[in-house]
C-alpha cells in the first residue's frame, strides 16, 4: 500500500537504496561532473589512516590534516567515524565524498536495524560499504577516489576484524593491520615493525601513535601531533564492550613518552 | 449497463468506521505512560512480532490492530525520519511532524480506499532538557480515520482504550518511578483482560525512551528486566 506524503514505494531495508529510488535529489552521486580536458578537481584530501588488531579487539586511528594540492585545507578534520556501537570506518581520499559516505553508512546501519528489528552481521556491514564504494566508481574515475578502512568487533566470532577496499569496491579482509592514504605506506612500514597482536590497550595506543608519527615524518600530507594547537589524532578502539574513543590526555601522555624514548635513542 | 445503487456518503463513512472499529476492538490494548526518567510504552503481546518500535533518536512508535498495516506504518515512519534527519539535522526530526504525516496518510486511505486501515498508532517523543525548544515530552495518538490528538501523561490505544483511559485518569501520577509506572500499566492491561489470569511478564512487550541516554534513547526491556521491575 502506498501512503501519501511518505516518499515513493521503496519497500526494502537499505537507506542508500531508499535514497536512490525515492529521493534521487539526496543520493550520493558525484559521477555526473563532466570535466573533459581539465585537471582533476581540486578538493580537500584526507591523508593517513590505519587499523590493526590488538588483544581486546581492533584499533582505528587517523591524523587530522586535510590537504588541497600543496595547501592545508583543514588541520582538524575527522577521518575516523563510529558507524554503530561495534563498527567504525576510517576515510582516506577525497574528503567530501568520503565524509558523506561515512554519514550514509552510519544511517544505513541504524536504518537496517530499525526496519528489520536486528542489526547486520559485521560481514554484512563490510559488504554494504563495498557496494557503496562501487557505486562511487564513476566519481572515482573523475579523481574523487574514496578508499576507506572498515573495522569492528565481531560479536559472533568474538574478535576484532578489519577490511580494506579498492576503488571498484573490492573488499579484502586483513588479518593483522592495514594503513591507507598518502602516508599509508610509511604507517604500514612502521606497523610492520611494531605491531603485536597480543598488545594490550596502552601498548596498542602507543603503536598507533608511533605509526602516525612515522607517517607524518615522511609524508608532507600527513599531519603530526600538534600540541601547540591541541590537535591530536582520532583513535577509536572497539572491543567486546563496543567502541570507545581514546581521550586526549591519554594520547598526549603516550605521545610524550614516544618523544622521550626517541630523544633518548638520539634520533627522530 | 447496470446502474449502481445509490449509497449516501454518510452511510459509507459510517460503515467504514464501524468496520475499522470492529477490527481494532478485537485486538489488545497498548499503553504509553510518562515516568520520571522518560516515556514507557507497553503492550500485552505474547508473540515475537513487535507492536512497539524505535523511529529515531527521541521518537518511538506503538500500534494496535492489524499487524501488517501498523508495521507498514512503522516502517514508513522510520524511512521518513531517517531521510529527514539525513537531509537536515538529527534534531530536526520531530514527533509532531511525523504524527501529522501519519494523520494525512491515514485520513487519505480512509476516504479513498474501499477498506479503511484497522489500526491506531501512538507517536511519542521524549524531551531533552539540554535542547532548547525540545524540553517537553510529546504524545500523539492517530486513529484509523486520520483524526489526531495529543495527550499528556498517559495514552491508551486499542481494544479497551476508553475504559483504560478512565482507569488511568484515576490512578496516574506524574513523575512516577519506572517500577510504579510499569506496575500501573500492567494493572491497566490486566483490567482489559478481565477474568483471565494475570498478565505474565513474558507476555509483556515493554520499551522505554530514556531521557538520560545519549544519542538513541530507545531501549527494549528484556523479560527478566520486566519481571524484576514488577516484583520490586
């Protein structure tokens, strides 16, 4: 039965499909920009995000800098988003579409849960994100690439899990760690040396700070920790108890310890 | 060519209303009560198919009558709220606008379609003292013909709504603790199930909109929690 004043006739449980079918004016679609013979669109880009498993679950972190070409677009954008109580998403690439995708993803999971009466399994969540990235492919061809990381706690298997994606929506589950964005290579190198699956939470936070500091050291697009402006990376952990954002004072003391031990070694 | 019989519009409306009332009257009632910590929604419901559902951060829904019809209304309500919250902001999603939309849609079905909806719904919004302009709770009741009313303190829909409303009028006190509100609700539902044995906790569907919660304020109580509150 169709009800007046309630959109069209979409009957399913997906929010992004609902937008696509009944509310085309709101749907995520940047593929329509024809820019033949021009340079890539100049929009802010997010840089380094990383995710890895630790003893209690999974940790996701990202720096706060957005760049537009050689210029700083924003010093304190957020790149790690909680998508529900047990999952999160870290964005890299064109900031506008990526942030919008994180927003839709969040509504998507809540919408499904409300319509169906129970939430998606974590594989279902990752699959849904993969479809959204695939739908963004025309925009990616125009330079608006979005390649997020997705991570969360699997309540069924009782372990943290994480995925990376490519522009075509290809979805690859990672067993240990992953980093992406302009400084992702350096962060991954750092993680390769310091990552330990059995690390407890304090050690996990330190591993993340080490990796982000290394990435900021090598990659000009990645923002370091800025104690002067009080800009700290976003670090979110997810365990059996759900997601929890690591507080600023904990990040600050961990960072100071990292700097101290590096100074003692006599190098950066 | 056959000439259709003339039936006066008054007669048509009366017949439809009677049909709808009969359908709704066969079902059990659903009660909404304001308590000190927010809003309590409860219904006698032995099945696993829910009569109460979450719509948005501060908004919940309860329906009585034909399941397929009110569940459809619940789903379009979720879609309406999520699209609105996405297009504007989460704080712009309000129960009044949703209740009005329900009223329009249900009234439209009542006049246009041959068969009216055999449902009644309640849309509630819990107030947030931190949010200017959103401090107060709101309870709206929408009937099968689209007629809409707002209630304060308590509201009953379904089978024995009139009788239970009279009962609650005498018993309801504002700012009750949750346990008291839950027991009052149960004794009202028990009245509706006259002559039958006590309404057991496992046959109660109980949901809350809790003022103190951050973000989504809707919570469904488990049977154990319900039992605990009833026995306290």
